[in-house]
């Protein structure tokens, strides 16, 4: 299989390359990059007016299978990811049963591989059953193919258990992704604590619920000389804690999600359950801090936290509605609309946050357009406008607060292992 991508504007964070170029692909590998390449190929893709970047990597999503196939399946999830331009995704373990052993991890990996779509990398649990009491078989899961461990959806409340997990993660060279949430401070809150929650009469979740756990993880990681990755950062205080830790050369990385730099808690007005997420949407001040954290490198990654739900999980009273929104198919347009076009991030920085850094943190050896590397490529028009229509999504979930919004940036091709999918 030989493919030639012509006339694209390339951006690669690893090599710092930017400019017009062609890419020659053979047997799923990038063989050549340059201007006016001449190869006899079975497939030629003319990318005039389009941007070509390393295939995007989402290091935080939920595919729901096994156990919650009425919300999403691996098949519908990977089709949604491909539609959004993602070539690799790492799925969280809060399925039923949870991914706390090699057998469940293998089930997810084998099912995804059989579909031949995007690369799916399972994330295993930190604790058995995600109950926070006893460490899962971290070594066995690592050797079975999990790329990280996390109890996402639940925090590891015990500092002792998290300390042990960090020590084991260092031994097995596996990334820990921490869901930072103090459940006692959450105290059954359902949205950000502040003016809007008071106006709506809804119980609020204070910023401290996230920030005290971010501080704990940084302290544990520093004192044990371990690495930690902080999931879905949402507050100004968390950004500042991570920024200061990085100044001390602590081994901490962090991610945020598109909804935390594009929406505030005002999106909940009218009791909009599609805007009910965990951690919750915060204030304008927090949004500005998140954007600044992305600009100065405090926040390394933009992940989706794609969390599809059945309509019955969302079409209920706000207090009873499930947390989460779907993110695969709006992530790149939101990043372009709210970060790149306003001038907060360059395209090189965007590639760094959505391709190179997540690949590097998970150890995937992807996220770059370099000779000899796997041909995972995303091609898009950065300026094409469209209106978000949840009924056109590939995911089963329709829980998006962006429905009806006009965004800029449309994916044209998603290429995995040299194959247009």
C-alpha cells in the first residue's frame, strides 16, 4: 500500500517543522517528507488548503464497554474518535467489570484491534474494583498492554494507597493518571460552588475539592521522586499549584479538556444537564487561568474526557443526572475556535498538546511526522465553519452542551497506519 499526501501545510511539534510539504507512505510507515515528491502511488490525497498534523492522541476517554453498551460501545466509540481526527485513544477503566486485570484489558484491546480503526490503548485501575482499598495487579496489567493506571471516575482517597501506587508505577514504568477529588469536600455537590449555583438553588462543589488533592499528589510524587499526571484540571488554583511544582522540577504533567477553556458554569443556566460534568465547569477567572496554563506550558495536554451517556441518564432532574459530556467530535474545532484563532496557541503548540505530549506521556512512540515513524495523520481545514449537530455524531451519546454552536475547523482525513479510515 503506497499513499502520497500532496500540498499540505505540515506542523510537527517534535521536529519543529512547519511548512508546505508532501508525505510519502508505504506499508504504513512514513518513508519520505519534502516538496514536490514523485512516487508512483495507488492513492494520492491532494491537501491544498488543508493542514496536516501528526495523528491526534486522546489520553483520556470512556468507551463504556464492557458493561455499559447502552451508552457506548468500542465500535461506536472508535468511529466517533476517527470522525474527530483522533488516531489513538486511551480508554479509562471504569467499565463493568472494571479493567483491573489483564483479561479485561485484553478484551478491550482485542475487540478494538479487530475493528481496524483507531488505535485503542486500555488504562488499568490503580486499585482492585476501583474500591480504593487494595492495589490492582499493576505489573501484570502493564505487561498485558495497559499504558497507564487510573481510578478515574473515583479518587484514590487514601494517601497511603496512592503513595504505594506511585512507588509501584515507578518500578513498572507506567503512568499514573490521578482523578483529583476530595469527596468529603464535594459533599454531594452537582456544579461549581458560586453565584450560579446559588441562583439555581443547586449544591455547589468548591474549588478546594480539586485543589487539595492536586497538592497531595504533587507532594507524594516529589517526595517519592515519582511521576504523576493530573487529569481534567479545571481551576485557577490547580494551575498555580502545578506551575509552581514544575518550577521545582517536580515530575508532574497535567491535562485539561476543551469544555474547561470554552465554557463557564453559566452554561448550566436553565438546569442544562448536558453541561453537568465532573469536575464542574468553573468561572471566567478559571477559564482564563486554564488558557494561560496552556500558553505557558503548565498544562501539557488537551484531552477530551469523552463520556457518553444514554438520554435517560441526562433527561432527568439536574441533581440526578449523570456527570459527563461527549468530546471526540468537537475537541479539535473547540481548540481551534477558542485557542488558535484568538491567538492563544500556535498550531505547533496545538500539535504539542493534542499529539506529541499525550503520546510521550503514555510512551506510545507516536504523535510525530517523522521518516520511519508510523503514518498516523490528521488532516483538517482550520477555517471551515460548521454548526454542531448532535444528531450527526458517530457516538451513541448526545450529551453535548455545544449543540447548535458555530465552530471553526473541520476534519477531512483520519489516517491510521497509512490507511484512510
